[in-house]
């Protein structure tokens, strides 16, 4: 036979049940009311360049949004960004790229200007931003742009002794990316191998900081881009990245923009005297023709 329960214990038990019921309601997301967000609309990025900096083509695909202390998110462009309402704040919009064309190496591109936006914290207003700028040249940072080859008036690529294909200067409007000309390579049964490099440009690239090689390309056959290392213990051809065709299932090829990160290679070549841009390609394995179009090679890094 159980002892009778006291009114006190019954009251304590009833109070505990009420406490847990209220607590569980507090964990239900549908019961939360964070308030309406503040909306920030960001356009696609527009790059502005001077003649000395070459093309304004770019492949900024996303915006990195920074608050005062940390990144608030990364968004594909154009973007509609919902930020929690609250106190006024200033956010920084940083253009983002895919280094080496790889999604896993998404990163802010430090050489394009950022935008700052002052927000009032009011969810009833929508802030719209025309996102864009030029190469960074302020706050002690100056971007150095070295125009390596844009094919507008010349063609600095020369085929090597083991090459029976070559880079030619193409002026047919339908084959040109922009301006008067682009580079073009044809591979077929007669022209089966390409090994070419810029000729006697002797690019002196820093080894102690980031260096990017920017260029535009399209192709229906893969090819390699890299460096010819002049002098030093590692002199010779250094292929760095293999690029795949840029064509759809119907065989239509689109121009692409690449940001090739050269620092991992350059940092190991402290005794090299200079560098040239190097290209290698071979006829497709099935013996069909291959075509590669190139334009706007330039090196980008921060000056001393």
C-alpha cells in the first residue's frame, strides 16, 4: 500500500510540468520572432581599368560580405542579402573568384577594389549597391599589372623546336574575344604538338607574395599553361595547370576567364633569373582537330 501523496508534492510536480511545457515552446522555431531582415541588393561586379591595365573582363562570381569583426556570408552575384535588423553598421563587399578555375579554391580577390556600405538597421528600407571598382591603388597597396600579351599589335608566342603547331594572331572578328585580335592554335594531323612560350620577355616576378596570371580562353581540346623558368636550379619548362574544353554538349565553346595562382610555384624558385609564359597541347586522342583561342595575358601582384 502506497503512502498518500502530500498536496505539497503534487504542487511541485504540477509546477515542473508547466516549466518544461514553457521551455519546450521556447525551443520551437515557429514561436521565434527575430524581426524582419534588412535587405541589401548587390549588382554583378563591374571592373574599370586604364589602358595600361588592359582588359576589364573578369570572372567575379560572388560577393564576400564582411561585418566589423567577421565574414557575414558569401553570395552568388547578383545577390539579394538578408541581414538581421538592428543597430546601424558598415559592411564591406569583397569580389570573389575561383582561383585556378576550381570551386574548392573560392577566395576574395584582393586586387579588385571593394565597396563599403552603411546600413541603418531599418528593415523597411532596401539598400541597392552598384558593385564594382578598379585595381586596388590606395591605403599603401598598389596593384602592379604587367600586360604580357593581348595580341592587339603583335604575337610574342614562339613555337619551340619540338613543336609542329604554333600560336597565330587571329583577326577574324568571329574568332576574336575583344579588340582587334586574339591568339589561336589549331591541332590536326599535320600540327599534332604545340610547345610555345613568350619570346625574350624575361618577366621578373616576385617570389615572396601572391602573383596571378589572368587570361581569357576557350577551347575544344585540353591544354597546359605554365612557365618557362630561366636560370637557377630549376630552369626549364614547368607546366602548372591543365585546362579542359569549354564547350557544351552541342559543341559550342564559350570564352572563360582564368586566375592562375602562381605563388606556390614561384615561391620555390628563389634563384630563377626570369620567367616566360609557356603553353603545351596535343592533338585529341581520337585524331580529330583541336582548337584553342587565347587573349589578354597579364600578371597581377602588389608592388613593393
